[in-house]
C-alpha cells in the first residue's frame, strides 16, 4: 500500500510539471470558454523605470496568449477582486474562482468550480489574522467519486518579518475519515521575492506526523527577478497563495517582482525543466508582454 501511494504521488507530480509547460502553449483551446481578445502590436522594447509623479491605480485585467485570453480577473469599480477565470494547468479544465470577503475586507472563502465534465470542485475557507494574513485554512475538494474527493486542513508558518515560510497540508483522502496524506511547501526568499519552494508529498504516520522518509519532492526555483512590478501585485496576495497551494508553480505570483527564469526539478527520473522569461514594461513599471511565451498583460484603470 505504501509503495502504491509513493508511486501515485511521484507520477502525479511529474504529470503536473509536464502538463503545465505543454498546456501553457495551448491557448487556442480556450476559445470555448473565454472570449478572444484582439491586442495591439506587441511592443519590442522595454520602457525605462516609471518617471516621477503619481500614476493612476490599476489592476490586472487579462492575460492573453497570441491574442487569446488565458486568464481574466473580474474586479469592482474600486478594484476589489470578485472572480477569476482561468485554465487549470494540470487538467485543462476551465475554472471560475469566486471570492468572498469579511467586513474587514479580508478574503475568507474562495470557491473554484468548472463546467468541464469530471472536474473537481474546491471550496477553501480561511481564517485571517489581525494583519489580514491567512492564519489557517481548510479545503473541501469534491470529485465524481468518494475516492477522488478529499478534505484538507492547512497550517501556515511565518517568520519574524511576516514572510510566509511554510504551509503544511494534512489531507483525508480516498474516502478515509482520518488524515493519511501530507503536502508540505517550504518557501525560501531572495529579498521579498520567493526564490525557491520545496514541495514534499507523502503519508502521515500513526501519530498524524509527516513521514519525510516516504515523501517525494519537487523543487521550484524562481530565479533572477527583475526590479519591476509584478502584474499580480495589483490583486490580493491571499488569492495567489491559494492558487499556489493548488499548484506550487504559481508561488512566484506572491512576489512583488517578476522572475526571469523558472526551474523545476520533479522527482527522479523525470528531467528538470527550465523556462526563460523576458518582459516588456509600461511607463509605470508593470509588464505588458512576456516575449518567450507570447503573453500580453492588460490592466483596468480605476
């Protein structure tokens, strides 16, 4: 049974990494859900750092690939995130994430649903601390069978400066009423940017503690950040932490700047994957294009 769990976790992780980079270039498949967006000619030169003077506040609106929408963020007139529409990196299912806030304007719930047959549905419930950070969280993932459904609880660890350094998930999987699987993400930083995430997946011992000796690991390295503003910094960090729990390749979105390369080392024997990123920026210092993956970013001015 232990061997089957280890093989399952390793194969699932390798598949996630492989599928993410293959499906990043499958933009045409999104035509069935998201509207095609015509874009202006792609800029070919970066614009220098923003000049002096206040700039109008804006939020990320869409990410397009070759003129076809990959992600869309629905915000209020004041820039509050209400929904996100995106293609799941692992399954190609199209998801809508709906965000709920408390009276202090902190996110307390995110529901992810898809109209794609056979897709999982996820409900994340969060308890924020007095600073608006996630104190703890839970997830109810509903599949087509009890075997694919699970319930997870998450513990978050922060350092003395307030940086998130670890997320430990304990999961009740396969229709079992006790915790039996863990996923641990350990984060390292370069300045304020997340530079590395080590994601370990394995089983829990009889006391409910992670058996690290049985775990399979994937390392995500986000390297050589630029000094410009991340487009995702215009939206709530909590939302992208939850997206990163679902797939750690997204952890760079929690950073204030933009990585210029992403290196992923899945469990052996799968080969490492390195992706180079090169950006063009607007006069406020936000990316408007990523040339290697042919992405364009558009913003909504508030």
